[in-house]
């Protein structure tokens, strides 16, 4: 059993309702569904306004509401069904006009859910509308949970054949049977009560933002989704003004041990927020900021996931005052949250500044490193020596891709987290997509992971874009040289790459320019650790192919290994003046529009490759807008340099 709740914007019109029904369809494939809905957006406010009008004016304003619902009915239904559902809407409207004006606000959910239940039935779904007024009872000011749960369980058990129970949120009744509300925003509470009563497998609150965010994205554009939040912190944010969740809805879920998922109806693929039993940290980190207006002041509530240092209010005060924000007060609400009081009108400015202080200036990054080879070790070394401004936190280090490492990372990553792959693994790339989907950035120096078949590569890229996370791998070609970025610049500026020529094999370059006989040079290259573990990877061009694939793909060409013509190096035939060049060249006749090749090439003194010596790398990019090539040349080898490039990818 899953309980899904949709808010007012999610059911605002026929298009939105269709989206809801798609999500319900997917849930239905997994089992039974309780579908709780709010009134269509703005409806409750309009009903309250309607109740406040003089009786003579109610009819006209009421008609406008009736029209909005009829408009939805006309879009969703045709023929006889349209007539039937219009009648249901009209009957509800008649009841509304006969109700006491203070009860008008309880009608919005009746309209919306009756339409939606009818639509489900019309689509052949076994759907039943349940009247929450008969099920949820309020005694005085509190919900009688025991009785309400009993009635909810019975109502559901009485109808084993039903696939989807459709439930109006927000409304209940008192002990005399008179209608009551659960408070503004109360549909969340309805959903939570149903989920707790039915011990649901999943409780999903579908809304119009991608989860609980660090603050209201309408006020602060840089607000971001909080992946996981404890019941306490979620309650605190909700109680202090975060409209995304109705505070009382947290308690039934907590008591029943149910996680709540806050999801975005308009972007159902996003992971949203999980509210659950996440432990407090020993030392609190900021989680989110809520803002609420009171009669005498506006208050910001800054919530952390553990106790904050005594010094925090003082520091915050001085930073805000330096930003010319006048505080009326600042104090601990509890060890885990701070309340700032402001004059009306000052709150948005203060909110933006606080958000900046809490979430945007923190340059600490959680780094999860896989692979402690040369580059990994050099990276750890640099990190240890870096000053606190670049505060990189190492949470876990692992040799290779074991599942436990990733699980631990998923469970503990918060804020800015980066998974760093410094392995040589052929298979670790399979983790990139789940890592990105968990909201964690990826930096890689592992060129095997990026030269996988194009479809796999494209999936990683797409996932990063969708999740708004980065996937950076500048180090995979030419170590620290800014090669991929430069290609990217051309590829993203409507410029067209005409050719790329790359001397990117340190081993071969070293051998070809050493002046030693081939075999001796090769031995030396091996000794100084230049070659791949298996030197035939270098000589056979395998390593160069990987680099070329990465280069080409960066230029937007979906190159595969099979598209590259490779002429392996034959040690006995090497001539002076030769360079091992990987190239792609525009050729409309070629299958992907480019010819790709890797071979020894004899170069003359005017060729940019002529000057490349030792372990230097060189890449020359010709593009439509740049008549003479862009040439990047420099050291292409060295663990320290590679590590610094990895660090740059992590921090930039
Ligand atoms: N329709 C009600 C309100 O606007 C309840 C809800 O949407 O959760 O407050
Ligand atoms: Mg709401």
C-alpha cells in the first residue's frame, strides 16, 4: 500500500491532473494506492473569501469557482461521463451554497477529489472515493488517532477489490459529526494519518518544488534540495514557515516509523527529500532556513542537524550587521536552531544573506576517494597540506569499487560531495550513474571509465545534467593541461571542430624523442613508471584510443573504438622525426562525420608536434571560427600534476 498526496498546484488543471494520474498509474503497478488530494490551487483561499462576502454577492463569485471546475471536467471527460461528472460538480456546488459560510473552505477538496475519482473510474481503474469527514475525527483541538485509524483501516478492509482509494485532504469532523479542517495545508496531515493507520509501504508528498529545500526557492534562487532530513529538522522548518510541508504531518509518520518522501509532480524523476529517522550529528551543520511573518516582527529560523556552537549567534550577528542588516534579536531556539527577529520588510534581504552564509560560502567538500595509486596518494598528500580555506574532507578511502564503500557514501554524503575515481578500473564506471543520482558529483582521472561505449558515456552525461551535478575528467587527457575545457569552449559556442591532433602518449613521446634505441628507451620508460602496467597498451595505441575517444566526445562526436584506425608502433621501423599522433578530422564521407586515426607520423619543423619533447603533450585544435589552430602544450605526466588537476576539478 502506498499513500500519495498531491497539493493544489499538482491538481490545478486538467493537464496537471493527467500528470498526477500517470504517477498514480506507476504506483498502482506496485500495489494498492491511497490518493489524497488538495483543492485545486487557490480554491481554499477563494472559498474563504467567498464566505466573507455579503450573501447577495456570493452567487456570482461562486459561479467563477464552479466554472474553473467545469473547465477541468470538460477537458477530462466527454459524452455521458462529462454530463455525469458535471452533475456531481453541480451537486457539490449546491451543497456549498447551502452550507454555513465558515464551512465553505471545506468544499475545495470535495470538488477536486470527486472529479479525480470519476476520471480514474472512467479510465477503468477500480477507484473508490472515501469521505475523510467520516473517518478522521477531531476531539477538541486534537485528532483522535485511535478511532480515526480504526475507521480508516475498516474502510479500506471493507473493499478488498479497490485499487485506488481517493481521499479529500484537509477535512475531518468533530465529535458531533460537524465538518472541521486540519488547518491550512492540512492535506499533508491527512496523508500522514492514512499512511500511519494503514502502515503504508511508502508515504509520498507530491508538490511543486523538488523536495524540502534549503529555503524557499521563490525567495532565494540558489536554494537547493535537501536530500535527507530528520523528522525533527523537517518539523522545525515546517513549523517555522516552510510551506512545503505541514508541520503536524510529521508526527504520525515518525510514530509509525514511516519515512516521508517529498517529491516534485512536475519533475517526478528527481530524488526529492526523504524525511526519516536520521541521527543528529555531534556537531551541527546547517540544514535549512525558514521564514515566517508574525504580527510584530518577521522571524528567520536557521535549522541545523545537531547542536550548534555557543559562538554561532554572535558570529552570525556580526556577519549580518556587516552586510547592513539590522537585527531586532538573535537567539538559540534550541541547541539545534537559531531564531533571528527582523522588522517587517527586512526578511528577504536577511534570508538571502543568511542563505549565502550558511550554504553558499562553505567551500568544504566531502571527498570520497576510490583508488590509492600514484594519483590518489598524491591527491591525499596535497589535500593534507592545503590550508583550511580549501577544506576538503576525506570521509572514506577505498582501494577499489566495493559495494559497501558506495553504500556508505550514499548514506553519509551531505552538502557538497564529490566522488573521486583515481582507479584504473574498467568496471567502476557502472557506479557513476547511481552516484550522480544520489546527488553526488563525480571527478575522475580514470580514462577507462570515460572511454566506455558511447551509449554508456552519454547516459552518465545525461544523468549529471539532469541531477545538476558535475562529472569532470579533465585529468584523463594530458593530465593537468586544460584540454577538454578548451574543446568544450569551442563545442559549446556554435563553433565547429575541424580537426584535433593530439600527441598525448607520454610513453611514446618519451621513446621517440629520447635519442636512444627503441628497446632501451622502452625499458627506461618502464623503469621510470611512464608506461601502463602492460606496455603493449601504449605501443598498441590502446591508451591513445581511450584519450582520443574522450577528446572526440568532448567535441560532440559520438566516436567508438571501432571507428578509429590504429597503426600500432613497430619498434624496428621507427624513424627519427616521428611522433605518435592521435587525430580526428572532419570528413563528411566518414560514418560519424570525422576520420579518426592513431599512427606514427613524420613531422617537419613547422608542425606543432615537432617541438614536443619528453613527456610533454600537445594538442592542436582547428575550428571553423579559428583559422589558425589553438595549441596547448605542456607537461603531460606526473602524479602530482595529475592530482592537482583532480583537485581543480573537485573545487572549481
Ligand atoms: N486546501 C487546503 C489549503 O489550501 C489544504 C491543503 O492544500 O493541504 O490549505
Ligand atoms: Mg501544502
